[in-house]
């Protein structure tokens, strides 16, 4: 299978001392070899922030 399930986590929440939000998504392992970076909503911060792929 080329698609894998990955977890993305907020990068700004830990700096502010709040709980990071996490989302799950899929990516194509063959076409996208680098880590995913998306803007998603963080309910703890009440704004859209950058979320990066974690292990």
C-alpha cells in the first residue's frame, strides 16, 4: 500500500503551555517523502496553527 496513516500535532500550543491538538490524516508514501505540514484549527488556542507530522 502506498498510503499510510499519519498523526499531525500543533507546533504552537506547547510554547504557550496549552495542550496540543492532534489530527490523523493519510499521505502517499511514494509521492510525498517529507513530513506533512498543514494549517489546522486548534480549539485550545481558538485559531488556525501549523500542525506537523509526528511519529
